[in-house]
DNA sequence: TGTTGATATACTCCAAGTGAGCATATCTTA
DNA sequence: TAAGATATGCTCACTTGGAGTATATCAACA
C-alpha cells in the first residue's frame, strides 16, 4: 500500500470548521451562524496553499476580522454523530483567536457567550446552580443499569469529572464532561437519533443551548485546548486590546478558564516573566485607584513562544 | 455557507498515515515500509465507521499487531512539502503504540530505531556527537543573510532549540528542531525541490536517514507528542510486556524521552501513584541483585486515565 | 472636607513537589 | 571469599506555587 491513491473510489469532501474566540467585557464569546446554532465552516479548496492558509483566507474574507493565533484542533469523520448528508465529509476543525468586532462579513454571523452552550462550565463565582440538576441526571443514569461494576464506574467518572464527593474541579476536562453528559442522554444532540417523541420529552434547561450536528463537541474541543494552552503559552494577549490593566488581563484569563484566579500570584507571575511593560499611562475606568496600563511585549513573545510561559490557574 | 457541500468541486482523497511505535531492548522503534523510508499509510474508506476505527482496522490487518493506544496527530495538506502526485491528498496522521513483533503482514514492513532518523535527539548518554556538525551548519546558515536582526534571530532560535550557550535541552521540541534544520537546508528532504546537482552535493551524515515526502516531519510530530504525553499520562505501559522490572520501565521512558532519568526519583513517583503492583516473582536477568517483577494495574488506569499521572523527566 | 468603599500594589509565609546524592541490601561471577 | 553490579530505600535542600495579609491611591458621597 503506498501513498498514491486512485482518485475515484475514496474521494471525500473536506470541510474547514472554525472555533473563533474573542473576549469582551470579561466574557468569552464564540462566532456563530445559523441562529447561533452552528460554527462557521466552509469547503477546503484546491486553490488553498495549505489548510491553515485556507482557513485564514475565508475567515478574514467572511468576517473581516484580523485573525491572530490559529491552531488546528482535530479532524472528524465519524458518521454516527453527524447528519446523514455529512456521511462522506471530513471536518478539519481549527481554533482561532481574535478581538470581537461587528463581524461585518458576507453573511450573518454573530458572537455569543460560550457559557450559553456550557452553563455548567462557569465556576468564576462558585459552583454554578446547573450542576445540581446535572448531578441528579447523572445519578439517575448511573443507576439505570444492571451491571454493578458499570454502576460504580459511572458514578466514579461523574464524580471525577464534575467534582462531586470532594473531587477537584478540573476545567480542562470540558470535553470529557460534555461526552459524559452526551452518553448519559442529557444533551439535546444525543436525542436526535432517538424517536421525536423522546426528543421533545425533557426540556434541557441546565444542559445549555444546543447546536447542529456535532458542533457543540467541536466547540468543547476548542475550549479545552484553549484552557490548557493559556497555562504555558502566551496566547491570551491575542485576545487583549493594545493596552490593558493587569486586572483586565486577569479577568480575561478567568473568563477562559472559568474559574477565579488568585490576584497576587497572577501579578507575580506576569511581572516575573516580563511579558508586559508599562505604557506610563493610567486607566481612569477602574472605579477605584487608577491602574497602570500595560502593553504586551511582542518582541519577547517571538522568542518565548518556543519555550513557553506560565500562568497561575490553580488546580489541574 | 453551510456544511452540505457539493460533492463535485472540492473532492479530495484522504489518506491515513500511522506512526507506530514499539520499544525493544531499550530502543524506540517505528514501523516503516519501502526500504525503511516511508511510514505505513492507506486510504480512508467510506466503509470505515470512523477515522480511528479505520486506522485500527487496516493496521491490524496489515501487521497483525495488537494496537493499544491510538491518538490522532495532525492533518496535513500542504502542497509545497508533498510530492506532485499528492497535491489533492489530505493526510490524517495517527500515533499508535504497540509491542514489537515480526510484523507478518500482507506487505513488507520492518521496524527501525527512530534515532536513525534523528541521531541528534538521543541524549541518553550525553550530548550526541552529531550536535557538533549541526552546530557548524546552523552557524553557517545564520550568517548567510544580510539582515542583522535576522542573523541574531537565527542564532537565538538555534541556541534555544539545540541547547547551545547554556540553554537547556528540551526533548519535546523535536519537531521545531527538525523544522529549523529543514529551513537551514541541512535536511535531505529540503533539497528535493532544488537542482539534482545540489541534492547530491552534501552527503548528510549527521542529519539522519531521510524519508519520502514529509514522512520524517510526521514522525517528528509523533515523537514530540509521545515525549510530551508520557509525563502526565500512563501510556508507557502500552509499550511494556505484561511483567517488567522498574529498571526496564525506566529504560523505556528514557528511550522515548531521549534523556537519562534519575533512578530514585523515578521509582518514588511510580510507587507513589500505585500504577504498578508486585507479581511476587523476581527477574534473574539483571546481572546483579534480582529485581522484583511488576505488573501494570489496568484497573487504576481506567480511572486515572482521565486525571493523568506524572513521570519525572526533568527539564521542560 | 473627611469618611467610606473600591481597587491597585506589595510583601510574607508555608506546604508540596522535585532534583540530587548517599547508604544499604542482595545476587552473580571470578 | 572478594569484587562487581544491580536493586532498594532514605535524606536533604531548593524551588514552585497556593494562600493570606497589609498598605497605597483614588472616586463618590455625606
């Protein structure tokens, strides 16, 4: 078997699909289309020199956004989760970071807070109330099997992922949590294959806004990657304006991680690594003592990008 | 733009390509074909339920190997690095772990030590001699530009990646090192586009065995992923026999990481995490005091796989 | 004009993690 | 029986990183 394949039999269509993230007013947002139920996507064309440049090209054309950091996420081709029409489609997903703007593109796109799709993931002001309902749903699912070992396994997984029984909350496991909820039948997308009667039965309140096909899973993949990446790579600055206060920067990290950050430690690490420099100006919009304005040191970034940096998001 | 695309214009062929790794006698090996100059690959077929199951299917059929851990690496479609025939081909690469066996498959495949392709990456017994030659080549490349800033930038990158001037060696940056060597024209694959005279000119001694197309880059991607993964995920055991001594386990980790490991600390972490249990038997093949034989606790693995584990590979 | 509240900024402490060295035990081989 | 080689266990010092506390500076308001 070699690499030159006949062009006839195995042809598939390749789609590019983007998780475009911005943070505005301390809230993480994602670009959506189709009544905010789909991620933007488009076909990969031969004309594109590479996958990444292909993605850059049509995102910037469609949204007129300056696309900063771009990273490949995952390539999907599972036919079970996709719709019937998507059977022969390979979806190559990307994560892109930018600053939110009106998105005056060729078609209607809009930004939406990503916690609308994952309300249980926002632990910035404590454990969100939705967790309670999910806990009940997962408990019911765990008991809904004859196998004793399987019951214990289900309870164990739920506890580890959702922080029950003194387990620690790990914000990076968002994809695993989504897949567990999916497996437990608590996610609207999981009921599509089932009868329409069942689909209408339980109204998902705590389980967030649904999306088409497996787009919510792709979104979860993107959030997970981003939550992991901000800890050792200075990608946060792609989401910040040119100048910012340290608290704004902290709020941005908290928005992405979905958990509070210890302020003194955060400042310590930021300043230790010399990633930012003072502009000399002060922000008057703090409400209290004016904060120094900082600017990202792009020069250091280029070198440091290889080695990596550190941000104090506890846990994990 | 939506997800249902016309099947006519944008069709491409999708190839699956595998980095299959095994460790035998303390040496990391990779499965190759075509005179040990290519990674095994095959077309993705509609019949396959998913990409991963598609890969599993044909690997097990071709090689008759029990494929343990499988993980998607990256999807390539760059036309510049691939050959002319591969223009419309998307390559979805995977990392797979197994135990080396005769590989009695349908076609000729053979295992080969991966340091044959990356001789500068083996730092288990100190800095390998090839580094010297690479250092000279990179220095020459750095001076080969008019731009002062670019010269300094090149020197800086080379130093950071290859550990010159008191920089620390980071074994995870194998892909970045390969790409730097490629950019510097020190890799045989980089000369294919150039004239054949030039291609024959410099015989690459320190730059390792070459591969077809961009297979060596894919191999580097796989090694990088594996070197990162063993630190926080118990995937090493996929490469071990059923029972093993702690030193054997350590040698396996060292083989993958390409650097020595502190023995007492290694044992401490392994035992702290209760990943292994004693079989009660002793190994007589140590040459010295017989070592206890251990077995991987698969039960813990299932639960721990979510949370992750730790292995002491210093640096990074 | 002073007080309150909110934020910015700085310093200190402590516990866990981790790199590194040393001592002892047990077996094989000469 | 001595030497060599490996296994196994212990100790120590240093760094990292989480967490608490204290002070500075400004706006709003009485």
